[in-house]
C-alpha cells in the first residue's frame, strides 16, 4: 500500500471527532481504486460501499468492470447489483441506501469506505445534500424541450441559468443536465446549494495517476473487456437496449456494432476514446473539491 495513503488513514482514524468516520477513495475510471480499496479494507477492517452509478445494475458485469465475488478477498461489498437495468435509480435512491449501509457498518465497529468514480454520488454523501423531491410537471416540460431542441441546446440553457453547474456537466450527460435544470427551475437554486450539516467526518483520498499511464490502463481494460465477453454480455441484454442503463459507455458502442452500423474494431476504439474523455471529465469534477488528498498510485 502507498505509504502516504497509509499515513493519511492512520492519522485520520487516530484523531478525536464528533462525527462518525467515513473513508472515501475516489478517482477516474481505471485509476486503481479497486486494488487500493481492497488493501485498505484488509488493513483497517473496512467494508466497501460502491459509488458507481452503473455497478448498481444487475447483469451488467463486464461493461461496468465489477469485481467478481471470488476476487474480493472476503471483503464485504455493498450497493452492487441492487437494481434491474429497467429501473430508474436516482441520486436520492443512492443516498438513502448508502447512509443506511454506512450506519450499519459503523454499528458493527467496522470502517465504512465509499469507493468509486461517480462524483455526484460521492458529493451527495460527503456534503450531505438535501436532495429536492422530483417535480414531474417541470421534468416533463424539460424533456419536451429536449425532444424539440436537442441536448446541446438544453445544456446551453443550463449554462445561461447556472454557468458553474453547467461547466461540470457534459452535454452528453443528459439525465444529469435534466435533473440540474429541474432542481433549478423548481427551487430557484442550483443543486450544489442544497446542503445540510455534514453527517460524517470524511477523509477523501483521490487517485491521480499520470495521464499517459491512465490512458494506457483504459485501453488495456477495454481490450480485456472485449476478450472476457463484453459482446456476448451486451447481446444477452439487448431487450434492455432502450433503457438509460444501457445508453452508457461500452454498451452503446457495442449496440452500434450489433446493429451493423460500425465494425468491432471501430466499436473498440470508440469505447477507448469515449472512456478517456469520460476520465478527463471525472477529474475536472473531482478537482473542484479542495478537500481531496491527491496521491499518485503508480
């Protein structure tokens, strides 16, 4: 284990505190979060709560790079395989389940570890967002506007109303853009303002490998996913092809291949390219939080 990480955690656990501890390990895809979290959990008697918006779905294993049960070293993992691909799973759903799980782990004298790359999930817990309830009427209007004018114009509207929030969201991240607009129009305030007092004392450790190493890992991971059966996995999930869960990295490109629109080589290169772009957006999001301790895991 990285000595710097070990020292961070030892100091964190040794200090006096009023709030219960929560260790957060975050970073872009393929940065080494899984390997580090297993080491830390073993050394500090931790249990892992996945903060990954795709690993919540059952049956989507290879494309989301879930760690197989036999590779978890006996470490309990939570919030993996908790929803069907057809189900809508919101940040509010995640927050509710994650807090319940964290409190259960604490009650058993173990260290809760929130591990993942979905920035909104992590921030909802760390900052204790008071997530406003959905407003179906406003959301319907936004979706009608999306169908009429397209995702670029919808993102432009968010940028006009909330430049700071829009800068953190890519136009392709349509569900998040829609939700951000919904909250803004319903409450008059951006989502980031919906905070309460912290519920946990958090240590956030961010993994930031050199970009060339990160991109190499991404390319190797994609090649491995293809070899391990990503095409067959997507074939078995084609009945869900129109679900939001399937319109994500790896799955949407393979669907294009299975539809005969692109070759397998093109699909593979597209997954690599899109994953690299996604990793850059993840880092932009995470770097906006000045409370993260960054380490180079290489």
